[in-house]
């Protein structure tokens, strides 16, 4: 999803897009499975997207703090850098920013302290509506029970030769599910067959024989075609961006978290994170205060 979708940016009629909450979860699953080659490839694809040279999660999503945390953990540990001037980076990143500043600490007591804080944050974040995350009930139960971002941090520390506590004080790190992932020593084996994957990849290769050239042309053409209206918000509250039902991007925009925004009365509507859509057709609808 992440890698081949990202490689297809610019050469399909509608650019591929993956919800950033889901992208962060997928990257975490690769880290927990210790599939480090796959982690490197996926993390680079996500970095290209938020830095503006590709599209799979566009510029990111400010509210997807857990996904940003997992991505930044890997980038910090591998000397890669997010261009925060281009990316839709969180404005309030506490407590993740504190953990990132100390991700490679040798103080095991501090590791356990941050682990406890992150586990509490994990439960707090999941109290948000599932609609904002675009996930179903069973997936919500699974990620509620598994502090995947915390185990990702522990695994990245281990990858870099850092010591971790043998036990953790937070109950969420002591469940059978968490311990199962913490006990993984070698990379998990990949499934031998994925339904429809070969056919899908063959289609993408057929459609995108020279993706780098077509990507530049596609993005350039899109920007020339889409000029947003400088409309003002009639009242303070939450708004949603929509496209006409007959528009080819209508369904894609409907599932995009960037389609929700808050504006004050007489603010000019902005289109952050929506750059790949037909901006001239977007309508902002008032949802309430």
C-alpha cells in the first residue's frame, strides 16, 4: 500500500492516498515485526510524501500525532529530516516531542517513565472518534489493546544497540499481546501469497512505466488547473470540504481527514493538505460550532 501506492503518484487519474493514521499503524507493524528492509522503504516513501516530492499521505496530517511520532523516531535514528515548512506537522506535539528529544537515552528509569506516559497517551488518543481515523470497530479494539507506538520505540532503540528495561511498569506493556510483540527476536516471515497483489502491481507498472517524468507533469498541470476561490467563512465553527457528487475525486475527498477544518467568522477558507484536489470545485459546508 505505502510503497507501490507512492510509486504510482502522478501517473494515475487520481493520486493514491492513504490515511495517515493507518500509514503510521502499518509502519509500526513493520517495525514490531522487525522487517527492517521494509521499514526503510516505507519510511522513505512517507518522508518523500510529507516533504512534498510524492503523494501517498500528502503533506501529512497535524492531528495524526501518533503516526508522526513513529515516523520521527525512525527518521531521528537514521539521520533523515522532515521539512517542517512543507509538511503539515503537529503544532502541539507534547509529550511526543519530549520522548523524541530523549529517544536514545541510556537511563532505563527514564525509558520506563516515558513508556508509562506514552501508554497513557495511547489510551487517551483512542478516545477520539473512530471517524477521524477511518477505522472499523475490530481494528479499533486491536490498536486500543496494543501500544504499537511504544513497542516501535523499544524496537528502534534495540536496533541501534541501546538497552531497554526488562520489565515495564505500565499495565498496557504487560498484556499477553504486548509481550508477544516484545518477545519477537528475529524478523517475522512474510506471507507467501497476498490476494490480488501481483495483478495490482502489474497494473501499476503498466500504468506508470516512467513515473518520475509523468509525476512532474501531472503535479504541474494540476496546479495550473486548480485555483481556489477566496471565499470567507460566514460564521465561526467546523467546516467540511466537499466536491460535487459527479466529480471523480468526490469519494476520495470524502474519506480524507484534511477535508475537515475549523475557521473563525470572516476567515478566508484555506486548503492545507488538499493541494492534489480540484480546488476550484471545492465547497466548504458549515457543520456547527
